[in-house]
C-alpha cells in the first residue's frame, strides 16, 4: 500500500514512502536523539578535544589563506578556541594558586552536574564570581590590616598627620585668593579656623611653636622685619591684618613695628587694604591708616611689646601638647579599632564592587536554577492511541498531520 505524502514532522514532508518506511521513521522519532551532552562529551569539551580526523591533513588553499589574513578563516576560529581553552586563561593573579580555582571548578561540576554546555558555562561563571568575591575579601583584609599596623606605630608621626599640618600652615600664610572678600574663600580659610584646627593635634601645636621660635630668633637678632615676618606674625595670632582698623591690640602692634623704623606696620596694613578684591563690602578701600591704641614710646618699648605677645602665645601652646598626649594615651587601645574603619571614596568603590559581584553571582545561580527546572519539566514524546503528542512543545500529531494544541 502506498501513500502520496506523510507528515512526519512540522515543516518536513516525505513523498512516496511505503508503510514500512513510515514505521521506521516513526520508530526513529519515538527515540529522538539526545539534545544534551553526556559526561564524556562534557569532559572533552572542557579539555578542548576535537573530533576531527588528524590522519587527513587539511588542504590549504589561497582562499583559506585570504580568510585567515582577514580573521574569518577556520584557522582563526581554531586559534580563538585554543586560546580560551588553555589552562593559563584562568582569571588568577600571580600570587594566587591556579590549581585552587581548577579544583573548585571541578568540585562545582561534580556537585551541580551540568547537562549541557550552557549549564557548564553557568557553573564555571559562578565559581569564578565566587573566586572574585573571595579575592575582594582578601584585599579588604590586607588593606585594613596595614592601616591597623601603621596605627600601632606610636614612635613616629604618620605622614597623613604631617601632610594635614603642613597644608593648614601653607593656607595660614597664603595671601593669594583667600581671606575676606574673595569669591572662592570660605569659612575654612579664616585664620582663626586654621589656627584652631592646628591646635587640635599635638603635631600642629609643635609646628606653631617652631614658627614662633623662628620669629623670636629674628627679634633677638634685631633683624629687619619685612612682609614674610609680618604675614607669619599676624597669621599665628589667628587674625587678619586689615582688622587692625578695629582691633586695639593688633593696632598697637602695628604701631610698634612702625617704631622699629621704615614704618613697616603702616606699609603692611596699606598693602593689605589695597590688595583686597574690588567690590568688597567691608568698606576698607578708602579708609586711612589710623591710631586707636596707645603706641609704644620708643624702639625698646616696641620690642618689649612684640616679645610679650610672642611669649604669651608660646606659653599657651606649650600646655596643649601635654593634654593631647594624655588624650592619645587614653585612646591608644581604641586607635586600632578606629583605623579598621575606612570611609574613603576608594574603599567605598571597593564595597560597591563587592556588592555588584555578589548580585551577579546570585543572578547566575538563579539562571542555572531556572534552566534545570525547565529541563526537568520537559516530557519525552510518546505515542498514545495511535497519536503523537508533545505536551511541553505544544504540538500534536494526528492522522491529518501536526496541529498546535489549543491555548498554546
């Protein structure tokens, strides 16, 4: 008995086949080929084995050479595959053990049992993400351990503290773009704020004592006072030179410098007034230099007044380092705990990196779980009452051919 056509699969028609041939075709469809790779195939894929016959060498033609030069030929693809399948392609750093990552990968493959290349790739990706998270924790531990060890060194001042002190000192003695009236100036640029911040640490107090000692040496040597000495002298008192127009103590000191000769105080105050930015609303642009405090009678009285001011500030500063050292001794046990907390922007980026890797690992495991659930939910095609039916795929075979199940 012959039939004209028999629909064996959706979209495939075989003409002129006998019933015996049809039965053979249906028998072959009853045992469809495996869609997934088994363990031997996965191991061969993992180790980069090829199924090509090496006994037959590939003939190299000019067309193949041209494709290789353009990066489109079969040799180029083989080179890419070989490079990615090399053991040294593992994402390990020089100080890390590649065998450790390989062992973790093999353990994950043994436990999770991937059934196809996609699942195998997800398992490998999950292992490498876990390795990257462990590395991030190692980096965090090493960084914080270094900070704690450096904090335990009490015999020297840290470079961070020295940098902070010297930055404040440079800002205190700077006349360029800082102070009242400058648009980019802020409250942190005020001399009083800078001096108080220096006094908050023992190293800052020692730095200010060294600057006062330099000025006292200039006074003892009876050297000439110029703008550099005046800037330091006024700044260390946490004052602005223009305030001598209202501050009686500072006004008296400026007159004392006038008594030393060459009207140093008058000239310095006038230069400070003229150097103020245009449009400053303090109203100092056109005011004259004036006297609001009794000036010293002679040069000796002027030197005595200047020396008394220096000794007053030095005496107060000498008491502060002892207080700071006592506080530091009480907080010595807590110093390491404070250094274990790093709130810097760089370390915050590191924490965001860890969070991103952790989310990526969770997404990878979720994708693997969904893929395994979908695989377990598939049913093998069976023949019932002379009819073929595939439940999950949504196709049903009857005598009239393949039809889509309703509702699909």
